[in-house]
């Protein structure tokens, strides 16, 4: 049994490989230098603690959804998320958390009708930093921008428009039927195959960088859309804090592999052309199957 | 909170819609007739029962991997799977079950070195029944064939070759480093974003049609590749039976939406062009995001 799916063994063999041998993704990561990584700033990192003590760490994406992220920082800073709960776990789709009562007043300073930050103009400076991964026919170019999964293409107004992509672990802002009704008080993360139909329809604001297994392994809700039917099934959230709110010595530190480097391109190529156990490399990789390396920093 | 993600409400509005209004996927399913479905034969249906009493139902795909499926039928028929366990749960990847001891002898009649049934020739009769869904650049044409997610394209020998696709819930046969070492005694199912790099590298033999939440919500293994590190963490499997082994009155009955019908094409189109809550339809849908309807038969 333990011979099966022996992918992890490949990196151990790298030392013995000649330079001509294609490298494994893990081998490429092991050979990176400090310049291939960027740290996650403490004001862009949420720490969500469940009643069980489990912690989930979320990187925010202020460059893509600045007003929604400002709301989330405000909500975390005021302790508004403390005591809310996970209310929805829909298999192969999302885990969602918020105030189940719907009655908790928002703190002052939260924008209650933020604009629909679902797309952004792909200006030249962004295009120059974009690393393409794979094309498909409804998101003409998919790839990575500043370490985030992004699709971009021509839009009605003739400009190019980009959008964050709903890959596994991405975090978004629940909203009602009007596109401007999501404040950031209700959040979800993807726990299944990328629901790309949500792209450009809802604000993505970040991604889980560690601990998603504490969400993805929760019992599925049996009500419509995977909502828990009984109050007792809801999973209490003790607190959500920005890492910057914590004493400096206690701040968790993560770093993300940069996506504008030679190492990243080699990594994507290796993910597209797997070796070892594989008999037929795919030759390409879905933007949501890149699995961008994110790790604890040495002092994290 | 319960206003958010209000997708389920759309079908209820269908009666009031004019014919010009695009239909929702659920509305199309509701309007199907008996001819739009095919039953799952009892000798193609596995019933896996966990110690908790939870049941997982798996449809086998003998047309695509006949020798592996013959092995699995034999193993189920002989009760070989009874008492094995789930040993691996890797987040955003697979749940895998088998004989953790590796010492349980296989029953007579099991092909111990089956051929690599990872691809099949797309003969004209198959091509004529194939419903395309979306193109991407490494599986030139993706779609559905006989109700199964399939990709096909030109291969080295000039013929077209097809393969089952590793969508969420698909079931495959674990193997070692040699492509012919998977008997069917060790099985896995996908619980994350489709790992398309496994396509054409391992035998897919079926899919979970009900109960995958009992697998996808299991605690993740903390060992390499998500294997459980302690014996006590393994999840005992009480039994795996073919439905045809059960008394007829107790046989569960499922039916799968046919993929060579006008209803299927309308369903795919509706999945690609969602209405209601959505402000920007995607215009296309990933083969693994079609979510082919599978349901209990009226007498199931």
C-alpha cells in the first residue's frame, strides 16, 4: 500500500540526477533562494481561531479588492468577527462563515455598499508582471500575477480586464442578489473543484495559506446549499485577528513564492510535466492546479 | 445571512418565466423525461459501508477499464474488501482505501498485472455519442461520453485516443511505480480540484454517485501524502458489495442523466450561462464543473 502514489520520494532522488533530468516541483522549490519569495505583511494576514483551537491563516489581497479588504481589516480590528460561526459547508463547493443571527450591528467605518470589485483593468505594469499558465476559452489568458491566480481578457469596452480566479482555498465575500451588498462580514472559501462561474460575479479578497483542512473536513450541512439545519451544528469562531494586532513576537510569518521569477516558470513547467511515477506528462497545468508554494518563514 | 448565495431559489421562479428567459440547470433537470436518464445496472454499483454505518455508492465504468472493473467485481464478490480501511486522506487531492497490512492474499481469479487501461481508441461510434463541453490546450476536446467525463485528442500513432477525466468524485486504482501493478485492491477518489496530471497515468474505474461527503469530510492524514500516521486513525470499512449481491428488494437504484440528449446540451449550456444571482455568465464550463445529474431512481 505505501508504495502507491509515491510522489514524495522524488525530491530525495534529485541529488543523484544529472542536470538534463527534468526536475520535480519539490526539487525546484528546494533550490530557490530568498529572492524567489515575498513575505506576507502582518496587516494582510488574518488569524481565525475556532473553538477547537484550530487556526486558519488567510492572506488578504488588497491590490485586487481594496474596499472590501479595508472593511475586513476594520471588522477584524474591532473584534466584530469574534463569536460568529461557520454556518454552511457544501461539499465540493464552499465553507461559509458569518453572523447567523443577521442582527449584529457593523462597526462604524465599514462601507456597507462597497463597489463590485470583481474585475480590474490590466494596465501595462500588471501585464508585464503576469506569468501565463494555460489558456482556456472563457478566461482567455490564465496565470499568476503577484502570486495570485488571475485570468484576463478583452472586455466590452475594448480594454483588458483581469479577475482573481476561484481556485481551491480562495476566500470571497458573500453577497445577496445585488452586487454591492457584500460587506465582508460574511466570508467563504472554496473547498472543491474551482467554481469558475463565480469569477467576475463576487469579490475575492484573499486565500487560506494554512489550516484549510480544519474547514474542508467539517461535516457537510444537510440543509439547502449546505447550510447547517441545527444551531448546535454551527462551528463557533472564537476570534479573527489581523496578525498586526498581535504582539510582534507572536505574529505568524509566511512567505509566498513570487510568480515573476525564473524559479516560478520552472516550477509551473515541472507541474505541467511531472516525472518519476508519471508515464505521460500532461504538458500543461490548470491555473488552479499550480499549487503555488506558500510556507512558514524561517521565523514564523 | 440566508440571503447570500441564493442559487437554490431560482428553480422556483421558472413557472413564471417566459420561454425566452434562459433556464436554470435545475429547471432543465426538472423538465426531463424518463428517456433523458439511464439506470445504473446493479452489477455496476458498489455499496461501501463504513463502521459508522455511512454508505458510499460507486458506479463502475466497465466500458473504459474492463479488466480492472472485473477485478473489482471479483474482490467485492468474494468479500475481500471487508475489513480493510481508509488509510489516506490528503486535502484537495484524494481519499484512498485498501489493505493497510499489505499482506491480505488476493482471491483466485484476480488479474494481478492488468494492462494499463488509461486510454482507449475513440472509434467513430464513440465520437458520434460524444458531447463536447469545453476545449483546453492539453486535452484538446473535453466533454461527456455515455455519461462520463472524457477527454480525447490525437496521439502519437495518429489515431484519436480518449481518457476518463479525474473530476471530483471519480474513483481510480492505486498503483506502484510500474503502470501495471494496480489490481483494484487499492482504490482512491478525488476530493479536490481535478488533478488532471493523473489523467492517462492511472486507471479510472468509476465515480461516487452518493455519499462522498462521508469521505471528503474525514480528518486529513498528517503523514506524507496524507496517510494516517496512527493505526487508530484509519477508518474501518465494514463491507463493499456489488448491489447485485443484495436481495433485489434491497438493491439501491440510481439513474444518470444521459449525455447524448438535447436535455444534456441544454443543461450544459445553462451551467455555462448561469442566471439569476449571476451578473456575468462565464459563457463556458469546465468538464469537471458540469456536475452531471445523478439521482435515486423512483424505486431506489
